[in-house]
C-alpha cells in the first residue's frame, strides 16, 4: 500500500509540473480579440465638444483688485467653453457661470487649471437672457471671494 502511495504522489507531481505545457513543436495561435459593438456617443461624451478649435471670441477684461481676468469663449456660446486667464496672483479657486449675479437657476462651475489658464465648461442657459453675463468668482488663499462680470453678447 505504501508503494502505491509513493507512485500516485510521483505521478501527481509529474503531471503538475509537465502536464500543462504544450510541446515546443506545436505552434501557438493568438487568441482572437472579442468584437464589441461600440456604443453610440452622446454629445456629453464627445471630446470634440470642448476642443480648443473653433472661433475664439475675446470678452472684455474683468478687474477684481488685485486680479485681472481676461476671458474668451471658444466656438458657439451655447457650448459654454470658456478660457479664463487670471493675472495678478495665484487664486485658491476660480468659479464661473453665465447668468445674473446671484446665479439664479444656473450651475456655478469650478474652473480647472490647464497649463497657463483656467478652463470652465459652463452650462449656458437656453434661451440666453439679454442681460446675461459671464460671472467670475475668485477665491483667494485667505478665503476672500471676489466677484465680477463681463457681457457675453
């Protein structure tokens, strides 16, 4: 009985070490990639919606002592792609929206810093009220909030 136990153990060990490999003479074929149908993209998923290409419309500067914000929107105003160039210091945060000063019924967007400017993707109200402006709020390092605007039309 002891002999059979050693034989079974030796066969199991041999099978474990050599049984799972293919002989070297047998070519290995690559596993084909599964094909998946690509889901349709929505406008929100489309990266070109916020591309840097398109007509750039420079807006009048916003003075927020000690800061000055030069702004422009890229492409159609309804897309809401704004670049904000903050001069005069390093803000803790930059927020922006299109609408009235109180940000009534609009989303206030925190702009993201990109290389040399802050980029804001703003939900522009539709229809756009005639008195709507681009509002920019700068939060300083000490927590103070400075707010100013410029016309968008």
